């Protein structure tokens, strides 16, 4: 039974990720999620945390940039100064 409950933990991690993405954005949410899971699994060196963050950023660029997957922009992007930077973040990140 304990083995099954341990797997539920990762479903909860994913549900937290899905909940946070509309608020903090796909890029920040993905990097945060990947590095947090890396820490959770015991990979605590700078090498592994950097690898996790780079992987997450690559996935965001692949999905939003190349595959044109529509993911809602994060609410946090509303606090960027108006203009090209905000538009770039809302469209591509």
C-alpha cells in the first residue's frame, strides 16, 4: 500500500504544476517544476539542477516556439512593462 501512496506524490506534484502555470507562466513553471523534482529525487548538485532547468527551457521553446502549442500566458507577465518585452513573453514564453 505504501508503494502506491508514494506514486500519488508525483501526481500531486503534477497537479501543483498545472495549477501554477496559468499564474507564473509556462517557462517559469516548467523550470521551477523540473528543478524541484530534481531536488526531490536527490539530484542536488549544480550540474543536475542546471540540466533540469535547461531541459525545461528546451521543452518550452520546442512546444511554444516550434510546435506552436497554445498555452495561456501567465498572469505574472501583466507586471512587465508594456511593449515588445511583454508581448514577447506572452507569446513565446
